[in-house]
């Protein structure tokens, strides 16, 4: 049973008026009514009797008030104890962030984690994917943010998925494909596919994405890194497939078009080495799992 429903029922038991209780709780009266009904359905008893003018507690309702007050008191005592324990934790976590996704997905979670554990210092570093993965495995960072299609590539890591992202194609604004209303992977195969010279992990991600559609390219060219992709597009007329977060580059003469292929999106996860020697890494991942489990599930539907 949701704690918020218990609290709402206690407010109703104090006011004995749905309208007044709803105003106190800053929710609508129909919403409050649904929540009380949900409690009654779960408990299998009636808690209130109501008319157009008044609300009264049944004998079950009175007993429930006493139980809920005790539950909430114990809950508050428990959270107070945990908050005290959290405030006493000290240490440092080094977190590697993909440079093009630093402001996406998890900034609010990081703020909440820092407030909950003020004694834990968070140190951030900006990375491209391959170097980030290498440094995580070499324990140069404690936590990494990584995209993946196939978890088997990260089997040696503990990963907590937090979001999903779609793929886009980068191409020159004068490319004939840009005149099309929609672009699919099959439209791209006549152009050179630009891969990243120093980012094998991103290239493998792209290959996994293409394999799901059965699309293969016959022409390839390379860019030193993602920053050099726009220059390579202008020089070769090629295209580059990447995650939608890269649109923040806003490169001159380059457009970022969403692909219409109905393929599963990639997952973004917080990852830590299963051999990490920093006990705070598990604490961080456990908090992330609790924080993101509902939003990630909803985003997956």
C-alpha cells in the first residue's frame, strides 16, 4: 500500500470532509476519493461512510487510523535513522560522464544523491565511450555512464539502466536525403558510413544497431573522433549514425535526422566494475536503481 494513501486517509480522518482534506493535500476531490477506495479494496473493508454533507469513520476506519499512525511513526523514525547514517558517510566517487550526455537524463538524480550523502564527494570527468570503458575497467573511475544494445559486451560490469535513447543520422544539409520527409536505414546504404577511429565501443554499438535491421554498408570512412565527424561529412559526403544526444553538437551545415526504422532504442546505464574496491560504488548504484526503476520501466513501454 502506498504511504501517500495512508497519509491522505489520516488527513481525511482529521477533517471528516473530502473537500477540505483534498484542499489540504493539494489534490482534487475525485483523486482523493479514488485513493480511499483503493485502500478499502486492498483491505477488503469499508473505512468511511459519507453523505453529501459529512463523512464518518466506520469501526474498521477507526482501527485503521490507529494502525496507519503507528506505521507512519515507525516509518519516520526509520528514515530519520537512515538520514543520520547517510550524513555520516564520507568518501569520494569518481564518475565518468559521456561528454555529449552530461546534461541529459541524470542531473536531478546526482543533485539528490549529493543532498542525501553530503559527506560523499562526487568528482566528474568527461569522456568518449571507449576511453570511459577502458578507465572503468582499470579502476580509474568508479562509475561510468554507458549506452548499450547488448549487455553481453558489459558482462563484467554491474549496470543499472536509467533511460532509453533513439538513434539519429548525421548528414550534410545539402544531402538529397535531407529533402525526404522520412529517412530509413535502407536509404543510407549508398553513402559512406563514417566510423570513429579511436572509439571501437561506439562503432560496435552502430554495428549491433545495423544488425538488428539486416542493413549492411559497402563503403566506409573514418573520423578521428565524434568532434571530427562534421568535418568528415563535409569532406566525404558520408553519413554517421549516432545517439540522439549528439544533436547538441549543432555543427555547421550538418543536420540530425531521426530514423524511421522501428528498432529497439539503446539503453543508458550507470555502470561499475564488479571488482570495484570502492564500497560507495554499490551504494551509488543501489540509489540509482531505486530512483530510476519506475521512469525506466515507463520509458520502455
